[in-house]
C-alpha cells in the first residue's frame, strides 16, 4: 500500500484540479447551463481523460463524480452513471489524441467570447491581456454542433501547435500543460474579449500597438514563471485553490 500512495495522491490531485476548474468557470460566470466542457488527462501515459458527467452544472462537479473515458468514447468509470455529452467528446478527444503536450482542454460559450468569435477580425492584441495570445491563436470555422466525428481531423489541423483557438460563431477554446495553466489562459482570454467589445462600443479611436511589441509581451507571459524562479508549483493556481477551499469546501465530493 505504501508504494501506491504517491500514485494515488497524483491521481487525486488531478481530479481535484479539474473539478476546481469547473467550479471556477462557474464562479466567474463563464459556464453555459450544463454545456461546454473541461477535460484533463486522467493519468500520465494512458489515453484516458476526465470530463464532467452529463446533466451536471459546473457548480455541481466534484473530484468524485468526474467521468473517465477513452479516446474512442468508451466509458471507463462513471460514478454517477450520467454519461457524457457527445459534442464534448468530439472536440476534446480530438485534441487529446493529436496533442500529447496538452494536459487540459477548456471550452466556453461566454457572451463576450461568443461575440468575439463572430467578428471577422477575431481577437485583437489591443491590451496587455490579449497580447498574451498574439501569434498564438488558431481559428476553426463553424460546422454546426460538434457531433460529426469527421470534424475532429479538421479541428486539430486548424489548431496546429497553438494553445488557443477561436471556434468561429461558437466560442473559445484553450489548451494547457496543466489545468491551472488552461484556466488562467481562459480567464485572460475572457477579459480580453470583454475589453475588446467595450472598446468597440465606446466609439472612440483605439490606440494599437505594433506586432513587435505584442510579440515581446507574449514572450514575457511565456517566461513569467522562469523569470520568477517558479519551477515546482503555480502560485496563482494555488491562490485559486485557496479561494475554493474557503467558499466551496465540497469540491472533493
């Protein structure tokens, strides 16, 4: 039993982090009833991933009720017997299969995100938040509700090696090497969309930055942890976990 403890702890932490991301998306008002999804690899070296049980609001997701499925959509473990949303499987399985570097995939239908996804220009590097995504954002044209498994090939081709994707006329999607990274990216992406819409609605002339400065800022984001000597944990994600521990102590389930 002693030799299994580190393995079990890692597995429990993975489930806790994913449940935390669901709760935080709901806390910040980025959920959409029982729809959209966040997925994470269930275990290193295995092609299984965790996703929310179908019919549960994000605020109801716990570490204990997450569903484990494989890349073919087969249910491996379903504590509540709720199954999963087929559209969620289509998008998330495609990325987990094609991108071994991606641990977590997070997709939203927020009002601001959907609005920006409908703009021909898409997301613009207008401020410090949005400059994080300069040159790192992919676009995928709308094909209807994501139930056609054939769309997976086109989706991953459009995503390429980018961490961010605008699903046109649909919403936003981010990838992360950890759950915390994916959540933080989506939080900044949402604020970027809100700021862009606020600027457009102001009717005032917008002051833009050049590509070189936007790229410089994006690289500063990428180097932030190393510049601050952070190698073994994520201070910002830890802060979010403390928030949830205080306001939502039922996270573990």
